[in-house]
C-alpha cells in the first residue's frame, strides 16, 4: 500500500466515539492562534502536524488497521458448509443418488460448453443439483414423520378408543372432560399431520424422479448431438426443466415454507466437479447401442 494512503488515513484518523478527527481540531486551533495572536503558532502547528502524521503513518498497529480496511480478508465460501450440512441430513443411499446427479450434471456441462462457452448452462445445472439436494433433505424430514405415524398407528387408535370410552360416561367431571377432549383433539391433529406428510412425501418422490429422468434425457441428447443446433435443443430442454422445477416449488410452497432460499443460485464449483472426458462417455454410449 502506498505511503500516501497511510498519510491520508492518519490525517483523518478518528478514535471511536469522536465525531471529528482530533487532527482537524489541532489544525484549527493552531490556525486561529497563528491568525489572531502570533504567526509563529502556524510554524509550531506545521511542525507538530508533520511529526504527528509521520509517527502515526509509520505505526505498525495503525498500518494494520488501514490495511484491514482497504484489503479485508476474504469471506469464507458458505456453500460448501451448506451443502455438507444437507448431505449429513440424508441417508447413505440418498447421498449416492446426489453424487450420481452431480456427476451427470458435470458430464452434461462439459458437452454443453461446445455451444455455450460462457458457462451459463453450467450454472443452471448447478442449481438443478442444488434443488435436487434440497428436495432430498425435505424428503428425509417428511419420511421421518411418516415413519413415526406408521410405528404409532395402533397405539394412537387404542388411545382414541380409550378416550371415546371415557368421554361416553354421563357423569364425568367437567374439568376431566375438557382435558380428555383436548387429548382427543391433539391426537386427531397428529393423525392429520401423519397423513399430510405421507401425501407430501409422495409428491416430493414424484418430483425427484422427474428431475432425474429429465436430466438423463438431456444427458443422452447431448451425447448423441452431432452439431450445434442439436446441442442448442438440449440447452432449451434444460432451461425448460429448470423453469418447470422452480414453478413446481413455488406451487408447493406449503411443503417448503420452512426452507430458506430454496431456489437461490449456488456457485458452479460447489456442484460441478471434473468427470471423465465426454468422448469416453460418447464411446460407451455407442458400445451400449
């Protein structure tokens, strides 16, 4: 950093809590004294100003503060931590599915660079991987509720039958009746929650499978593409798929209301990892054919 920047920072240095830099006050004071009383105060003020700026601009701690202001340390990338946190929430089988999804997206991205060197489609693929991972995390939470409902179904039915039997008594205490009715209401609410979780789980499973099939189709189309126009059609299919997924998530807001920034844009490097060359994939597809 140039010495001029340290000198400028020293000239305007202001301790915490002071509205005006003390250096300005000193200059104003010596200026008034030199103008009203004796011009010699101007020379004294100039000498003190030079000494003050020289001392402060060469102070190691002051330089460190200035350096930190103009060159702040880089902020850590939050995406790897966010991705790792979601990966920990899903079971091993779902982690393998996510890994396969990301590898397939990386392979498609390599093919699409022939028609889209800017990497725009790679960003869309990264977002598709992100949506897939968030859907898996949402699925895990829904599946946990469904499993609780399945384990406790008989117990809940027995409790409801017992409550109905006790409430059928004519001379039951009013306070006891209120308590039993509250229990009955809460158990019925739990049953509705379990049923709703099962419905939502089926919806999420269907959307996850649609995303996988859509990506598989784009991947196969890019491998079979022989010219730029064919690749362009694959790009259009990918864009349409991402747009459809985003619209679907907005329509299913009740499922994802608790998940913040569900459709935010992750950096490409978070999900797009290097994969074997596309030519090898093209040959393997030809061998299978």
